[in-house]
């Protein structure tokens, strides 16, 4: 377990689940693989939301892990925040959360949002954040994906479509409420 840049006691500033954080994850995994008493053939990745994105990155980047679990995230998560010519309220929350230290990119995105410049917001936000599913779906890494029909961040439909096209061993669980599995007792137990 580690804390992503700009969160908690970590150093650095978040660029909002971008390629910078993706490269950070690769470095963390490489460091874990160097620890003593680590069975490098049995490393797994599990997480929810941004942590779930790490699992999708691991599969897409063909990182040396045995399996991944991705909870409440979809490959086109950034596009999903700006779908149908609209901006999800949760995109506003993401850009203004006080517990994260952001890079200047957040201010740029926020200014586009305030100016109602949807096209600029979309072009600056999507790039480098969505996962190329043509690469992801050709992976063979075993994956468990957990999605919610009533997730206030991401739409389950995109996640189901990406799951259906995934070439590797796979399982999916589609729950009902919230953004995390532990919000509903039956899902937490699952």
C-alpha cells in the first residue's frame, strides 16, 4: 500500500490520475520487487477508484504482476466525467477537493470550467488520463472488476463494455450503490 503523490503524507503534487501518477506506480512496483522476502511471481494489485486505475494500468502496461482487482473505475474514466456534452458534478468535486495537493494543471482545468469552455476542458482533461482499451483489452492478466450501477463518479456501462472485450481471464461483480464496495454490507462481504 502506498499514498499517491499529493495525497496524505506523500510528496509532490497530483496531476489528477495522469501519466505522471501512472509512471509513479511503475516505480513503486519496481521498488516492491526489490524488497527482501517478496515473492515477485505472486504480486497482485488491488484498489478502488484511483487505486483501481492502478490495476488497469498494470494490465495495460503489462507490468510483472500476477492478477489485478479494480473496484469502481472504468478505462475511460476521464471521458466519463465529461460525457454527453456535460460536466459531471463529481468532476467539480474532483477538481476542488481540499485534501489533495494539486499541480497547476488543476487551476488550468478549473479556469476552463469557470469560463464554461467545455471544449478546452475536455481536450486538456482527457488526454493522458483515459486508458487505451485496444491495448488494455489485449492483455492476458487475470482481472476482477467491480462496478456499481449507481456510482456517482463513473458509469457502469462503459466498464461492462470494456470488461466484455478484455482478452484475459476475467470476472466482474456489478453492485448497486455508492462509489466503494464497503458502503453496502453484501458488497463488502463479497
